[in-house]
């Protein structure tokens, strides 16, 4: 428990001090008109109260990520605390803040436009395709997983029951993707965000009351995954892919520009972008601590389960066991409503990204339909594969995990280039070091993991060293050529 408490304090101090440092480095201008003012269209560019924007941003980036990822990551032991804290403060929150604020300065544009502006024009189309595929994966995963749970709750879990819920969720996605952001998302998201936060706070109170014997950082960082049945998954790089949304996530890069279109003042950037990520880290920490009790302190047996339980089962068992009827209701909100609300914003973000690329204004409903229909068709194809292949969901989820962190890496390099171009001195190091580290994580994971090339794990240190050296040389070479051309 002491490691857990120290981690909470560290996250709060990270926001207070490092968050202020990053904000001062960027230099928000409260007198500069934001896209919500200069491009107001009543659909996507709408100025909303800062508290509402924060709640929407928090739920957009959270979903089940800080819950499921933290539960699976807790099997790696106390190292999960370190990754959540250090990842949040120095990588994830910086990533979300930089993408959001760069988007504000560029008129609310999305990932492809930002990469094209600050990295190279040739990568713009590549990032468009990459972003759309990632968002389609997110939307598909977050249609199917809640449909499975609702099918089990409302019926017998048959394919007909599941498909019924898939259709209902898909219909909601269509409506949420097409309506103005303040009509549906702006109204119901704050409610779900409060429910998610209430569940986390209630569990934290239960932790203080029960004061379980949790693994501490000083007990050692390795060997815990072996006890939890993850013998074939080393901490590096698997932990850093498993816990994504609770530390750093590329999916957030697709969501921050959406809220960049709703900010009324650049000074709101720190609490909304950096602050929402720190809040998500706190939720992830709470679930990592609860899951440590579940896996390593006999908690599974106490709630009538075992350590092989899936992440949704852990949420349900612990919430009902600790919080009773209220916990059961909150578990449903956390496991069902949260992924649905992430799925709809994934499709909305994809529509906006394509609209930016083809320069198609989205004020008219017909223009929104032209872009949304192909997106839903792509998701329907993925769903068909998902349902027809018994292992389809697991495959899609694992590829999503890697592509998610790969996008975060690309956006960190984009932010580094921006700082190198726009700021004097060594400010670019703020994103430079996280970019180098995440490059090594993604490169090693895709080579070593089963979904990649299956390279023997003993080569991981050499692969990491190669990726670090390659990224450093490549980055400096490209920027040297750019500067040479300018001069």
C-alpha cells in the first residue's frame, strides 16, 4: 500500500510542477483566438465550458483503457506503478498536451495534418491511412466487447443476442458521429465521466479501509508475471504495451484535436489535456492496486474467482464484492458505457480527419454522411471477421495495442520536431527522450511478440539498442537535411 500511496502523491506533484513546466515551455496565449471562435460551425467547432470539455476529454481518452490495461498490467507486479507514474508525467500527459495545443495553433487539425506539417509531407497520406485503420479498430473493438457483455446479461449469450446488441450500439454510433458535439456527447459524457471517477474513488476508499498487503516496489520488480501466469511475457517490452491508456496512448492523439475545437482559451490546455491524462493515471493506479490484491494477496478467492479471470470479470467481481449493488451498477457503466463512449468518438474523429484531408466542410449533414458511411462499412467488415473467427477479437485487440503505441511514438517525434522548429534551446528534449524510449518499445514488441515476427526474447536488449541508435541517427539526419535546405 505504501508504494500505491507514494505513486498517487507523485502523480499529483507531477501535474503541479512538471505540468506547469511543460505549459510554460509551450507558452499558451490567452489573447489568441481559438478554433472554437475563428471556425465556429455549430457542429464540431463549438466553444463549451472548460469543465465540460475536461469531462468529455477524460472519458474520450479513458474508456476501459485505464481499467483493463491496469488490471492486465498488475500481473507484472509493482513495476506497473512505476510505468503508470513515470509514463503519465513524462510521456502520456506531455503527448496529450502537445498534440492538443499544436492542434489549437493549427486551427484544430488532426493527426495527419500535424505530422504532414512538422515531419514531412510524404508521411501525411501514410498517417491518414494509419489513423483511420486504428480508429476503425477502436470502434470495432468497442462495439463487440460491450455487446458480448450485454448479450450475457440480457439473454443467454447466443450469437443472435450479441448481434442484436451490436446493431443497437452501431445505431448509437451513427447518431453520435453525425450530431453536433454539444447535443449528445457534450451532455451525456460528463455523467459517465462522473460515474467512472466515483467508482475509482469508492474503490480507493475500500483500499484504505481494508489496507491489504500489496506487493511493494522494494520487494523487487521482476518475477511477478511468472506468479500470475505470464511466463512468456517479459516486462520489457510487454508491460509498456499492456498498460497504454494509463500511461501513454496514441489513441489520445486522435481525441485531443476534437477538444482543441471546443477550447475557448489556450490557457485551458494544461488542465484539459495534461490534467485529463493525470486523472486517467490516477484511475489506472487505483485499478492496478486493486488488481494486485486480486492476483497476489488472495483477493480472487475472497470474491469467488481465480487469478485466471479476464479483465471484465475482475471489474465485475471486485465491484460487486466491495461495493454491493451500487458496485454492480458502476461495473456495468465502467465495462459497457465507457467503451461505447470511446467507440463513438473514434468514428467521429475518423470523420474529422478525413474531412481535413479532403477539405470538406462538415456543417451540412450530407457532407458528414458521405464520410461516415464508408467508415461504418469498414467496421462492419472487421466485425464480420471478428464474429466468424473464434480468435478474431483477440487478434484485433493485440494489433490495436501495438498500433496504438506506435501512433503515440510518431506523435512524440512530431512534437519533438515542432519544439525544435518553434522553440530555441533544449526544449525539444521534453518529448525527445520519451520518443526514443517508445520507439524501442514498439520496435522490440513487434519483433519479439507472437503477433509479430517471434524473434527469441534473448535478443531484446540488442534490438532495443539498435532501435535507439537508429531513431537518434535518423531523426538528427532528417532535421539536419531540413536545416541545410533552409539555409
